[in-house]
């Protein structure tokens, strides 16, 4: 985070004229105006390029043969902002990153599935994140995961740091994501926790029971095809997207460390002992023309 501490407001709003930086453009009703031309009301297009260069992402992408890296932002929707990173011309086949975010209060207990108080924290909400290398093909060493059209870029950790910087700069209470797939949720668990202790227990149980035996590729597709079997209650696990939160406020940090939260996790873990229904999994993989790279008899 040393890089972040060195960044100034002029860095992240670089390339913007004095007229665009007027108080009227940036502030509305005493708050940052979300309808301004800045990404999330704060970051200019050139400023975002400065940030990803400072974090070494441009060099990393260049080393992968991805050059002429540019950023485009879409703030036409005052509530939801979009960021695109391209290699070469601004065309769909050249997209490296697509990020869709918004900020504001969110009811994390909308289905009553958590033990949270009835708070509606002000959060950076990551609604969509795509990272891909459109110039690369899948291989035996890098096979496709559910939902992937191209291999990933291997820059997820550094992008996460940038998102944390944005969250802090906006003085929000945290960052939240609701991953569609198990494997993306698992990748986000570094620094994030499920608001729902049952979902957190599920990740722990899969890690203990399955990732110690099988490859990440196998477990990801087994979760996608509902082929993970719970030996405790003789049921198949159905992966359901749920809220993952990176807490920044004291209240939420305290929540994830609280005895009620950790106790609930332990209670759920006692009801989870997972294995892969290898016959069901093999049928699904064959039906979808996907390779199996390891012995399933474990």
C-alpha cells in the first residue's frame, strides 16, 4: 500500500482541466456528484491509467504480449459506472477488463440469512468483474473454468488492491461482491468474508474436504454441475451466489471476529462433509465436452 499513500488527488484526477475540477462539477448537496465525468465521482480516465501503471499492471500486461493498453470509462448512468481496459483498438475482442460498480447503501440481510443487525452500510458494490487475455487460448496447463471465454490475466490480487484504494478514497464502509461462480467466490475470499456464516462455512468445508484431494479445476466444475455431495445429510450442494464483504468500518470488522459469527460457522461445519459424486461429475463433463485431467478415484 506504499504506492497508494504516495498518490495525491491531482494524480487520480490528472489530465482534467480546471473547469472540470470546479466545485459545481464535483459536489452536489455536500457530497461527491455521481453524475460527474469522473469514475465514481473521483477518478479521471488518465488518473486511472496512472494508477494501473503505478501498480505495475501495464508492465505485466506488456510481458504477456498485450500492448497499447488504454482505459475507457462510461459514467452515463449516474448510479452505475463502467470501466473497460483494452489492448489495441476499442473493440469487444480486445477487452482485457470490464468492471461494473456503484456505491451506496445496501441491505445485506435482505433474505434474513445472516446474523447482521439491520444495517444498510454505504459500500462499493462490484456488480461485474471480467479479467481475461483475449489473445491467449486455453491449454492443458490453463484449462477453462466455468464462465470463462479466455484465460485469466493473473492480476486479480493487484486489481483488488486498487479497488480497496478506491473504497478508502470514497470513505465507504467496505466493498461487496456477489460472485456468480464458486471459483470466483473462492478467489475473492482473500480479505473478504461471506456475510452469511453458512456460506463461509461452505467455503471452509470445500477447502478441507475437496481442495486437499482434487485440483481447483475439478472442484470448480463439480460445484458448477451440482456434483458435490454432502455425506452428512445425503444431499447435493447447490452453489448460490451470496454477498462477500471486505470490511473497512470498525463495526463490520468486529462482526466477522465476533463470537456469534464464528460460532455459527462452527455449527454449520458440523453439518458439512463433502465429496464429489464422480459418476455424475464425469457424465456432466463428457456431455459438455470438457476434459478431466486427474484420477477421480481418491
